[in-house]
C-alpha cells in the first residue's frame, strides 16, 4: 500500500516525525464500558510502501 492510500484511509498522521520520513504515527482512544484505552498506530514505510504496522496500547482509567 502506498503513502497516498494510507492517507486516504486513515487521514493525515497526527504525529509527524521531524527526523525520519519512514513512519507515520496515529494516536487515538478506544472507549470500553469500564475504561478508556490510549492507542498508538505506527505505519512503517520502505521505499514509499507500507512495510510494517505496529500498534501500542496504554490503558488509562477515568478521564484525562
């Protein structure tokens, strides 16, 4: 998948890397009935194509 296709599906990355152009980061929150999870989706590119997708989770309860 190309960068243009990723941008079309996910939108402009919220976190732009100033030092490297080979990964885009998307920060979002997933609400469950009892807690909210903060998640980070990282798209790694190689030669302008998606090479790897990484997802990180960070649980946080309540607001904030």
